[in-house]
């Protein structure tokens, strides 16, 4: 799994995840999210367009990040999940609890979320 971070002039951050997100790789995502959430009011978009597989460990990472950001008045938005990943999030009941967006641009703008 590969994780990259891009900071934006408006202080939002895009975290791009590529590959398989599972128990063996989730620590990389968790470490990255902890770093970008360590801001007074974090605004983070997680680009999931390159995620090929995600298990419960990855789902837990999203929930923990979402809750942490909300506790300080910020947000975490998930962008561009594959049809498979969106279906998984819907099946486990997280699609409505987490902010899902069709694209990174939509997530940054706050438009089109579910």
C-alpha cells in the first residue's frame, strides 16, 4: 500500500491511498492520518480511487479519523471509492455515517456527499 499527502493553500489536506488496505498495511494509513489530524481544525479528504481491497482494519481507520476530526470541529471526507468499496461501506452501515463523495474535487467543495 502507498499513502501520499498533499497540503492545499486553504489548509485542507488530501491523503491518497493506493493498493490493499488491510491489517498488514493499515498502520501506514493510521500514522499518516494521525499526523494530518494533529491540527486545530483538520480538514482531510481521503482519496480512495486506488484502493483495491479494504478489510475491517481499514474501515476502523476511517471511523477513528472521522470521529477525531469531528471532535475538534474538523472533518474527514472519503472521495472516489470504487463501486466495490462503496458497496462495502453501505453493507456495514458506514456509508451514511461517513461523508462519501464521488470525487476529490466534490469532497473539497463539500458537494455531492452521501
